[in-house]
C-alpha cells in the first residue's frame, strides 16, 4: 500500500554535514485512514545505534531493535508484552 499524502520536515544540525540533512520527520496518509510516521535521525544524543522499527496497530504492536536483532517484542492489547526469539517453533513457518 502506497501513501496518498506525504509530509516531510528535514533539518541539518551538524554544520559539517550540510547541505545533507541529519534529521527528518515524515508523516504518511493512506487511503484507508491509516497514518504512518517515520523519524530518521543521526543526532539522537546518547543513542549509539538505536535503530528501532515499530509497527502499531489497533489490536497489537511489534517492535524490533538492532541491538537485539534476534528478538521481536509483541504487545497485544490487554496482555503482557512478549519477546519472540528467532528460529523458535512457536513462530509461523513463514517466519522461520
């Protein structure tokens, strides 16, 4: 699904990187009413790596962090968070 609307704000904080941007916020609007956001930054103070991908839905969310690449955090509304490990038999066959 491709976004129908797109808005991006970008900045250069580190003068030596200009004219390249080192920080950007993107908002995407989809035809079904869903909204997606992306924050891309090289200036997140205190975060050496910190690549995080988070997908938030109406019933659950998942989060992946590059510091723990073999794990996926699953949070289902009303239930405790779960950590799913790569290669485990409880995963769908497509995930294996």
